[in-house]
């Protein structure tokens, strides 16, 4: 799932969302979440004081298991709510006079339970915890263990927070759609709303005849009812958790996508369609046209055909998430799907990235699902990691390999805080579920997967993933299941498993300190590891990981050599065969490591001088390593400036601008006097003005999106962060032209520079 808060500015979407960090959600939501937690505890205490059994506000008891659902909904988008009937085929593992179930804000009118022998027993539905959505169903008598059919008739209002089954108005027309993840199915229908309960669903929708209705599977029949209604029946789903259920009702318009024919992995063709609000669907052609290639790439990787009977992509006008991986009915924010010839290149790239992310979920999350939310990373880390691989393969011009490095650096910044959580954080409450959708799960998790893939090799890693998917298809699996599959391919067994678990089960970023040492004719790399902490942090650096350390180093008569070792001791020594004491080396070959590294000053200097011998990804990772080393106190300001001189002339925008944030911090907070800042300003102007002058301050016809972004970043850095007068003067000229008449004349300014132009004008002229 791609998550976001509803108040984000459009500019945020120029970069792929990762996305449900709590800190990015509106403050009002944080307050509601805290209040929810407190009220939940109060409700639990009150109920428990009158009952001998504790309310299961986390996991439900294991002695009752749902085996399938029949769901009947009567939905009219013009109304304020809907009615429904839930029939759950379940198994009781013990005799009982009650069961616990999930339900929230539902009015349950009638409940009964029928045994396999046909004996019907009346039951009563009681809301035990409204906040947590936990209810108790009490039977008129004690029932023996066995198979049963539980039937609940209910009604509910459409949700007002874009969760569960909710209603939206778009261009004067009503629509109903769904968002069940993480725990909103319980407010949509009575259910066992946990990911471990994977069952088939049979869905029927009774809706006004003038509307269209969609669900996860293909429609199998349509029956005309009286008084302008019709009932749509859908094929039974594969086993799914409740959070993947999806519905849509309203004046939706269909757009047929390209044919997706049968393959060696899949015998049946796939029906691909776009769904959008009335008269908008034709704008989905761009996204639909990219989908077959993404799907084929995924099928080839997993050696497992697309597992569902259709594929609909729905563009939602109001959607709290960025996108949601519902099998057969993937939902997206509309801007991601509704593209045309005038759409910014960044929107087109973002559309592709998010589509790849959600399609990757069809295997990781949908076919194989975590049993509990502490393994959410199995869904989101893998989808984020796979999305990058797909984008790099199908659209190398999008520079997903460099985007991955930036995302890893961002994750390590957060992960260097002492308050950070671990990837597999215990989930003890509903509030814990919400906080798991963050950069640690998405970005750190993806970076850790990439690191271990680099260590194992792509083919071995892929085979481990294939074995994992095949073994657990349509069921549940944990982190241990995946680690076992990969460890088997590694040939290192438990040692490999311990190494991978060390990144999942403890917070923080490893710091790898290295230095060269010669012993006789051999050269060794001395390695020490600890926890990376910025200068001033009071955290404990005594941590240990199983780090898959890969080193690229200089050897005679060859470009370089790469050597990988699993470093799981506080101190170790690695022989670098063919190296000399004067060899340059980077202890992060292929830029795949999720760790910071530090070298002695002279070895940093040697590596900086050899940066052109590194790949683009390694150069970018090294730039971020320079920042981390400075913030850790390992190198001085001169080393940062020397690195900036090397990177400034790069042909890559990402590499050229990688040190902007660090240089800005130095200018603002490290330098003490105006004289120091003025000298620093001149040094940086000499480095970066030539590129800006080459690009110019005005967009050129036919220039690339990269050049446009590059101009924008250079201008913002030089004008606002470093405050170079020459650049600010040029921007003031454009601002004068903008305000020359009574009405703003936007034709006189370069669009991507407008925010910086306005900022400079306010600073200079008020």
C-alpha cells in the first residue's frame, strides 16, 4: 500500500510515497490516535470488570477459525448508509457459549448460528470495545466443537474518514468505494479482521440499476430486481484476509486496457480494465499501457503466473492511501492514473512506480500474507524493493537505482535516532499497527533486502523467494519462513539467518570502521563495527549485526575487484587479495549496504581522488557516506569540500547535488562568522554556478525533465541556502516581471523556479 495524509501539497507527489509515517499524518489524527488508545484501555477495563474474560483487543482467540464468507450488500451511493448480511462458515475447536468477533459502528439486527446438522441457535451481538472494534456474540446455549454457519444482518453508515466502505461526491455525483487496510473491514461488516484469517469470499452487490458495481473478482451474473435495483454476483475469491476486500459502486466508467495473453506461467489471459469517475477513464491509457510489461516482469521473476482472475485499476477521486493492492481491484489516487500528453514527466514516473509497487503486492502480501502486523515488512519492504527493480529494468531513464540510494540514506537518517523502532516491532495495540506504516518498514526494509540480495547473488536470492512463494501460496508466512528459504540458498545456514534477523529485530544503523594493514605480502582490511550515532547523541553504540560487507578495491592491471564477507563480530580481519597498502577501496560495493562506513582520513582522501572509477550508484552512496562521516566527527570540513569539488562536475544530477543538504547545514550552523560564511559561499559559487549558467535561468524548448529539475535544485541551493547574490539578482528580475502589472504575469517566470523566486522577493522586498 502507498499511504499519505490528506493534507499533503501536490508537490509532495513528485516523489514516490512510501507512505504512512505517523509523523506525516495531520496533527489532528495524532490527537485522535492518542485519545483512541486511552478510550480503548478504559473500555477494556470497564467491560473486564463485569466479565471474567479479557476483551481481545489485539489478536482474537485461536479456537474459532473462519473458513469462508458469503457477503451480501445493498448499496445506494445516494443514501447515507447501506445494509448487509454476513454469513461466516467457521469452525469451533472447543465447546463454548460465545465467540469474539470484530465489528465497529455496526447496527446488528439479527444473529443466529447453525450447526452442520442444521440445528439453528439464536445469538446476541454485544459491542465490547467500540474503539477497537471488538464484539462478543453470546449463544443461547453452549455449543459443542464443530462446523457452524454464523449469520448476521446489519446496517451501517458510510464512513466519513475515507476508511472501510465510504461515500464520496465528485462533480455532483455520488460514489461508494472501500479502503480496508489496516483494520477497517470491521467497520464495514462483522468479520475476523486479522491477516492470519485468509478465507474465500463470495460477494453479492444489490445496487441501483443505473450504477456499475465492482469487486475483487469477475462478475458472474446480473439479476434484475424490482423498483430499479439489480443484484450482481461475483466469482469466489482466492483465500484473502479481510483487509484486501474491495468494492466500488457508482457511475464509474470503464476503459479497456491492452490484452494480456497467456504465458508459460499462466494458461489464461487476463482481463485488464481501467475504472474512473464518469468521463475520466480515457485518461487511464498511459497507466494501462505500462501494466502488461510490469506484470510479465513479475511473473518471470516469481516463476508464478498472476494469481487472480482479472485486473482492474481504479482511479479514486478521494482516497486516503496513495494506492492499495486489493487483488483484482487495485485502487489509486486519481492523479496517479489520469494522465495525458501534458502531464509532468514526474507524474508519469510516479504513476509507473506506484503501479509496479501495487502489482508486486499481488505476490508479496496477497498470495502470501503475514499472519500478524509485526511482519508488515514482508508486504511493504518487498513491494518497495521490487518496484525499484522493475522500474530500473523497464525504464532505466527514471534512475530508480539512484533513487534507491537516496531512499536508503533517508532511512538511515531516521534510523540513527535513539528513539527509532525496529523493522519487526511487536504489535500490541491498534495504535502500534498504524505506526508500522513508516519509512523503517518501507525504505529500511527494502534496503536490507537489497543488501542481502547483493550478498547472495541475484539468482540465489530469486530462487529463495520463489521457494518461499510456492511453499506458502494462498496462506500465511512469517519472517522466519522467508529467512529460512534464503538461508538455504546461502550455504551458511543459521549464520546467514542470524545476520538477517539482526537487521530486522534491532533498531539502528551499523557503523563499519575500516583500515588497511599489511602483514608480509598480504594486505588485510581491519573491520570494527558499532552503532552509528551522530555527534552529540547519548545512545549506546555497543550493538552487533551480521553485516554482509562487500568491498570494491583497486588491484594492479584491473579496474577493481569486489570481495564480500559476512561480518558478525565486533572486530574482524578480511584479506583483500591482490590489493596493496596504497589501494583505494570503498567498503560498500554496488552501493548495496545498509550501513555507514568510516575510513582513516588518508584513505578517505584516496577514495575521493578515485571517485570516477566508481559506478554512479557507488558515487552517490559515497557522497552520503561523506555526510554521515562528517556528522559522526570522523572527517573535517576540508574533506567535505574536496568531495564536493569531485561530485559537482558529475553528469548525474543526483550525484552533483548530493551534498547540498550537508553543505547547507555547514553554512548555516557550523561556520561561526560572516567572514567564514562569505568565503565558503564563494567556494560553492565557483563549484556550482558554471552548471547553472550552462542551464540558464529560463527553460529551453525540448529540454529534458532532468535539466529542469537540476536547474530548480541549483537555484534553490544557491539562492536560498547559500544566498549567492548573483543568483538572487537574476531571480529578482523575474519577480519584477511577475509583478510588473496589476495581475501576476506568470509567463514571465520559469515555472519550476517560482517558489524560489517568491521566497527571494519576500526576503528582499517584503
